[in-house]
C-alpha cells in the first residue's frame, strides 16, 4: 500500500456534467483503463496548508486564555471560526474559543496604543485527515441494479464524505453511505466532497464502469525505452497522477505519451493576475484575453506561463504563483514545439489534427516555452468531454472516454485556456467549465483559468 502526503484541495464547486456528455459513453464499445486514483490501494495523509504553527492551533471547542497587560479591546476576523472575549477587572484576560475548522485572525489592542494581530488555525479532529482509496479507485458493476460501496475507507476522522455521480443515468450513489448502484452500461465518475480537519474543502474522484472493462488499456505503469515519435503521434492514456513529492508543485495529471515522454497538465490553475486590487475569485485568477496569437512573443497567455516557469514575479502582482526553483519537475522537463503548433479552432476535421505538440530530447529546467497551454487538438483528444465545431455535419463530437476520465481528474473543473486562437477577435479556445455551457466541452471564450502543461521524461514517475 502506498502512503501519500498530499494536498487534494477542492477550489470550486463542481457543476454536474450534462447527462448527454457522459451518456454517449454508453453507446461506445468502451474499454477504459487505469484509475482516477493510484494503481493500487493508497493511504492518503492530508496535511495542514495554512503554515500556522502548533502554538497558534486550537481544537474546536477548546478555550485558551492569555493575560495581556493594559488590554482594552479584541476582535475576531471570523467569529464563525473563532470568537474572542475580554474578561477580568481590568480587562486583562484574552479568551479565544475555537468554533469550527478554519483560519481566523484575532486582533487586540492595549491602552498603550499597541495592536497585535495573530492568525489562529482551528482544527476539528472529527473531520477527515487520512483515508485509504481501495480497488485502484474503481467500482466495477456488471448489470443494472448491481450495487457496491465506494472503495474509500476513512482512517482518521468521521466519514462525512458527500458523494455524487456525474452521470446518474449510468450509476447513482447514495450521498451519505456511498453505495453505488448501476443504472445502465457505461462509465461515470463519482465525486466525494468533504471538509478536512483544518477546514479545507477537498474531494475524491472514483471511476465507475457498468458492463464494461476497466482493465484493457495500459494504465501508465509500464516502462520501456521508446523513441520520440512523429508530430501528432502522442497517444491518450488514462494516466498516472504525480503527487507533490514527485513534482514539488502539487499534483499533476498524465494525459498522453509520446515515446519515453509524458504530457502532463497541472491539476489546479495558477494565480497569475497582475492587479492586486482584484478580490473576487474569477477576476483574481483568470486574466482576460488581450491578444489571441499564442505564437506572438508578447501573447498574454504565453507570457503568463513563462513568468510562472521562470519565477518572474511582477512587482504589483500580490499572490502570483511561480514554479519553485528547486521543484523536482525541473529535472525532467524537456523543450517542445508547442508555441509553433497552436492549431485551429472549431474547424472539422482540421482542429483535431493541427495542434499537437512534440517533445524533444533536450532536457531543461529553465527558459521560455517549456511550459505551455494545451491546444484544441490536445484537449479534444486527451482531456475533455466533448468539442464543438462550426460544421453542419459535425456540430459536436464526444471525446474518447479516457480523455473524459482525464478531464475529471482535474481539481478545478472550470474554464481552462488553450493556446489555440478563437475564430473570433478577443477569443481563445477553452475547455468549458459549466455554468451556461456544457462541462468539459472544447470551444472558445474571452476569459479562463491557466493550467500549465509540460512534456516530461517518464522517469519522473519512478
């Protein structure tokens, strides 16, 4: 059994994939391999992400008291997480009570004019801090009406996971017990949402097959030395997940292979917006389209990816994320031709073939155009549920079931930028993230999040 220490954080609520998208899987003679989780039973050990020391950590229901000379007032930034009271004849005692898991800022002032601000981590040991994913993260059912429990065992904390199915027409799941019941032949993904010991929202992904094989295709555990193949020859794989210990940058998902090299995409988006005054989630993390020619040196998307990879932090970009200098990823990344192969949008069949990147054998952990965004071709082939075209004969194509499974592995299933220019001014190709648009569909929009992609040597998985 593997033991993983990882952060699998749920950053946004996941809108349900339209039933039509996953229903198409039942019409295919599908053979889906691999798993949403690791290819064996995996013990997942969660960790505190706040960085707050044990000195300022309080369990829910715990009360701590401190004596503060000349104390005159105190405030909590979130009374739902922690409250603060002042007591004593001269208001000398500061009493802090943990209410629920999360982080709260406590501030207090004195008659001397001093102000102290401290961040407290409130924990709730009743919440989950570790669990085991069994059966390689899969549920296999033969016939409609068959039932099995989800293969997840909570080790530390109370099992408060709430389950949902992305396609109840294939299989439903009891939200509380996790009992999975087959409805008809096909493949779907289960999402298990929960709040961990530290108040962070997280999720677990489980792959379900009804009346289909989940064993027929290489799931990413085979090795072998194969040469780099020609442009466009990369093959979709229900790939492995690289955890933070192997990347130094959180979890990444393998979606395709070309010889000895794997195409991987960051499971979560990067924070890259330049205006530190933006406060809402959408504006802070999703830069708008400025120009849509990815091949241009000053293309906004290409610039943001190069800044992230080369650790270039804009002076007014409070909170910008960069790839750490010592990230293990840098030892395995290779140069590629993605910047010169952006592909086309919405054109059938050209958009399915024109935008495949190719790895080179040149290993480099620095420089421009090592990190890139997926193209329309790559997203439609390796990581999506469907793609839309401006063609009367082919208005909509459903993706390979493995590509749909890869898309389901991403943590933040929202709009994702692709490097392909839209066929309208001010538009870039994107993978839709729900709302008024179909979940996981490749088309175009004027604003999205950035999930970097990389070509890496497969030895990174060792």
